C-alpha cells in the first residue's frame, strides 16, 4: 500500500531538515535530501527498462558556453537524453535545452544545466573508467538535483518518501555512501540515561 510502511510510525520533523520515525528497535532519522538522491539515482539507472519521460519547455533555454563546456555537453548528449534532458547545439557557443525530465521540478533550468555541465567537465576523466557507462551521469544528476530541491513537500508528506526509499535496491545510503537513514536503538537511549 503506497504511503504506508509496516513497523514505522512517523513522529515529526527535526530542525526543518530531518524526519523522525519510530520502529520496534527505537528511533530512525531520515534525511530527505539524501533519500531523494538515492531515489532519483536508482530511477535514472533503471531508465533503460523504464524510460524517463521528458517535459518540453514552452521556451527553450539558451546556454552560452565556453568551448570546453560545449564540447563536454555534446559528448554527454546521449546520456543526458537517457535521463530526460533534450539538448542541441545552436551555433558554435550556444546550447539549446529543449526538454527536462518530468520527474524533476526545475524552476531555474538555466542555472541547473550550467552547474550540471560544469560538474561533467570537472569529472571528465572519471566518466571514462566507470563499469556501468551511465552510472556516473546518473550520480551527478541525482546529486545536483537533490542538493537544490525544495524539501518542504517531503517534510509535509513523509510516509510516501520513506516508502519509496525502502523500495530502492540500496535504501540505506546515497550513491556516494552517505547515510539516508540513521537508527538510534532503544539500548543506546537507555545507556545514555543510565550513564549519569
């Protein structure tokens, strides 16, 4: 059943940044940003089986790029398309962004794309050594998006986020290894109170 997770009870929000749940072992803290990074990464990785739908922009975004960034953008064009971004060259220095992934809410497309392309340029050499050719691109896109996403909707709707995270193949950490969930057991809490 969507929106419910057995054995997890939602308690509240900590510092407008973390979700607090209770289960039979104790408390579990969830980082919505880390959770979204994992969820988006796995959705992108599964795009060969479940294609990512694109949303056409009413007005294409034009990016003025230096030659190196332009070269990298065109080099990764196929991978961006797999992730739902449709781009094309518009003259020698301008990149035209025609569509973005429907699953991402991108209010400032220009800013997002410039940062994403620059992150690809910075990591150029590492992409060529990956085992799964698409994985480094999925990782960059997921990280870039999750770092900028508005968390308010997830703080208001915690159970669907937890449900989707726990359905991931590797739900307990981001692609780069940071935790998405931090458990605090009843034993740990008891020890704290008994240590005084």
